[in-house]
């Protein structure tokens, strides 16, 4: 089948969420504490639904099981990736994710969670927590027990357009005033190490996962060192941010009419601008906030207009 699959996102309310998903992308959000847009998802906690074509109304979970040829008969029981947009209206908790081996044993067969972030917008002087200073596990545990968070946690100033690769085991947190597009393994497993002593809607301190965090954290911290590669094609600039074990992620900046070629299935999110996508002689309008999948072996296709997309594949 040679047509794109446009997807209806799912929204998740979070204590740290806000209204940026409505203000910046025009989404109809459930409340003023909406933290996450699960844009391309086949996770049972929030599966996307196809909006167009012969598969309209099907969830991505159903398509993965019923139409494996769309995805090149990829050898996995579950759709491997999850694309989100996050609105950090307040600081997220400091957290860490397990790898596949740990999650399989301790999280009922769930995948581990390696992820990456593209900073769409952020306030001036925004920052993230990325890594820690402990050299040994003993030092790591001692700093946690003593509550020396300012000494233990490493922070990085950020600006729009920054990209961060966040392998499982990396201590991290998105800071207040930041909107990111996240590409990750299809997992909803997060271990919360520190949460600024915040209380949830029930008036209680939010649950922490200290033992699990210690068990899965990479010590000492390893900076993943990704170097973007940029190439120009007619009417577009393609920047490859990362080519890693679980995903490869690009940014496409299109000005004019650009021709691409799809062999593996592609996940695409329009993060700015608008234009037209032409596949197999059919043209579809695209605009900021649209998300779609191009099936395996889609062949040559065109994007015309002025638009920026984050594109990924396994």
C-alpha cells in the first residue's frame, strides 16, 4: 500500500504539563495540565488511530498485528518506536530508564527505554538535567542518601534546535519552559529518582523508585557524544542527529519541492510550517502538528512548501 498513514494523537495529563500543546500546535487538549502528546504510538497506554485511507479507524497496535507488510515484516511483537511531544510547563522529575534486559525481568516484559530529544522551543536560560557527577556506585548512593542533589546532578543550558541522545541508564530531567519532540523505544517505564518533594493531586509525595534507579543508572555517567551530519539535496537540508541501536533520527528542512526515497518505514512529525506531501500521485496537505507514517518501500515521494519535520526509523 503506497499511501501515508496520518495519525490521531493521544494526550496525557501530567502534574508538570501546561497549555503549550494547544498554544503552539493548535491541539485540542484535555486540560491546562496537558504534558504529553503521544503522536505516533502503538503502546497500550495510549495507541494512535489512523485518520485516513483504507485503514481509517484502526489503531497502530491493530495495524502492526494485521498488516505486517506495511512495516517490512519487522521482527518484533510490538511496534518498536514511540514519538511524543512534551510540554514541560514545570520541571519534570529527575529520572532514569532501564535497558531491555532489566525491563524484561522487572517490568513484565516491557521494553527498555532509550530516547532522544529535539528542543522545539524553550524559555531563555532553560536547562536540563543530564548526567551526574558520581564516579562510583558508593558515591552515587551516598549523595542520594545525603540529599546532595545540587552536587550530584549535572545541568546543561539549552536552546531551540538542540538535540540530546538519552540512552537507558542516563540520569535526566527536562526543565521548566521547554517543549521537546521525543523519539523513544515504545516503553512507558520510568524510574523517578528525585521529584523536588512535590505532592500529587492526592496531597501525597509522589512515589520515588530509588532502588530501581540505583540498579539501572550508568555509573560513572557516559556522555553519548553524537555528532550531527548534514547534507543538502535540492530544496531541502537533511540533518542526521543520531544513528543508534534502536532508531535513527533526522530533521528535514524543506524550502521548495524536495524529493525523497523511502525504503524502510518512516515516522514523520511536522514541527513547523506547512506544505504538501505527494505519494504515488496523491497529494496530502501537511502542517505543523501533523504526524504520519510512510509504509515500507513507499518509493519516491515529494514534499513541497516550507516545513520542518523530525523523521525517524528503526
